[in-house]
């Protein structure tokens, strides 16, 4: 028994990190913004502008935007679960923007574990063994021409 215990403990230390998967995916933002995907939940009252994407003239900035959403990846592909988490994050930004009187969220970047990823066309999602997550930051704003 004394000989087996060190072997078992060593095996647990070596195997444990293997189960801690953290795969970064970069997926197309347009897939989630498409009305066919969001099914009207993103109602158009708040526009989303990613990274340094140009927006109509900013009339006023109404504060920092930040959200982090996770969802179960069980029974879904990583990409499907990531799109679901991204939609959830955008819905949270939309709800907060409306409550502030904003009609846009500008300068949106992915910010998973406080590591920025800026893209006009893609968002970053992290998939683990069971959960996936999306974190976003930006600025709530009122923009003209909307």
C-alpha cells in the first residue's frame, strides 16, 4: 500500500491539468448579430460597434460597458455554445444601454480574463470542459443618425 500511494498521487498531479481545458476561439460576430440567429432579441434599438469600427457621431458617452457571460457547453459544439454566450452578452449590453438612455455601445472588445482582443469582425470565446464564456467591454453612448 505504501508503494502504491506515491504512484497514485503522482498520477493525479499529472492527469489533473489535462482536464482543465481552456480553448480560445475567434468567431464571426455577424453570425450572432444576424436577425435569423438572434430571432428579434437584438431589437435594433441599440447598435453595436466593435473595436475601432466607425460609428455615427458620438453625441455623448454614458459610461463604461462591461459584461461576462457563461453557458454550458454540454451537448453543443464549442462554436454553438460560444455564439449562445455571445448573444447573452450582447443582450446584457442592450438592456443596460436602454436603461441608461444609450442607443449604441461603441469600441466593443473581447476582454476574457482581462486580456483584450479587438476585432471589427470577430469575438473571442473560451471553451472549457463543461462551460464556455464570453467577456466584453466598451462604452455606452448616444450616437447621431440612429
